[in-house]
C-alpha cells in the first residue's frame, strides 16, 4: 500500500502556480520553406483564417515572418520579404485589432512598412545586430515591444556558422551577449520593459547547447527583462527522440512547460496554439488543487 502524501513536503517541493500572465505568440509563416510545413500560409486569406483559429484557441500575439530561419532555407531579397509580409500584416491587423501583430524581420525597411500597416511589435532574430542603430531607432520611435533572439555568429544572418557551433561557456556567453544588447538598446531609447529576450534554441546551437540553456533559463531571468521560449518543433526534441518536425509536439510541450515554470518565461512562441493553452490551463488547475490541499496543513 502506498504511503499517504506528506502535504508539507509536497508544498515545499511544489512549483508555484503561475504568478504571471503567459502570452502565446503564434507563428504564421509566409515563407514556403519553413522547417515546419504546418505553419506555412502563402495566401492572405489563408493567413487570416489561421490567425482567427489561433486567436480563438488563445493566442495573444500573431507573428508574421516571410524569411525562414532554417539553415537550408533560401535567402531572399528585401522586395520579396516585403511582398510576403506587409499584405499579411495589414489584413490580420485590420481583422483582429484585439491582438498584437508582430513582424519577424531583421530588415528595418520591412519592419517600418509592417508597422505602418498595423504591426505593433518586432521580432529580430539578430537582436538588432544586423541593422545596428537603424532598427533600434525605429523601435524606439514607435515605442513597440522588441523580441531579441541570440543567433550564433557576429551580424546574425551575415555571419552565422550553423554547422558545428562551439562555445566555451554557452550560458555565460549568451548571458553576456544580452547584457550588452540590453545596455545598448536602452541607451538608444528602447524602454527596458519593452525588451524580450530569446536564447535562440537551435539557432546556431547544437542540441546539447539547447539543453544546457533550457536548464539555465532562470539565469536569464536575472537580467531584468522578460523572456520568450521558442521550443516548438525544434531539433532538440529530435536529439532524444529521432522524429521529423511534425512528430515533435510532445517534447515541445514539455520543454515549454519547463521554460515557464523553471525558467520564468513569460512568452511562448509556438506553431499551434491549442496544445499549449491547454497545457497552461491544466497545470494551473492542478496547482490550485495542491495549494488548497496543502493550505490546512500549513496553517494558511
């Protein structure tokens, strides 16, 4: 017969209930070579329909990206990226003013055009290194949230080396990178509470780097800015369960839940919304019951 649960011990060990809002950033890719085909829409009407479904399921942000971050993806010019993003941003922002539309780009001209038609946040995978002060000035002028990702290699897309990235201290180096970025961008006029950092799982990192970063996300919470976790369908899942992207949902959910509970992440960037919204709701429901059961034993 199993021993009864020691509520005091459980309460001491139990992770807290979610003491902050967790916002879901859903991805609508308009690049045909995204690594997860399930997120791709190449027609405006289809993108609006996808956004509607994501919002109904609990998305708070809709992110539009016209350039795939995959290492094998085609590098496209600015005009193609504009055509792949601006009409989509405009249609979704007009249809769903209650959510924040984010433009995923490292090019200031694309970001500016998207902001002009309704985007209200910028996700720059180079952490505003690619365009340096031009992108920072644009974000400061518009006073919009900025999501900054670490991408291995100086200059982001211009200098990344994805084949065999090496770090002497992956956590320390990326933490130092963000300390510099936060200092530089706040000096450029971007408010600290508008900055969100993303350690860039899989972006110029090998799976063992990703797992070391996941285990140390709490260290990045000490930097005084919000964090976003982007685990969805990443290769880190394949490293322990050799399956293609369309079969990596379970591992993605576990890594995302860890990011929220142990890492303190406020944002989850995902390709489908319902499983992650359900994950958060079920966790909070269980935690509430544990709190209620422990309260009498603890004199609460």
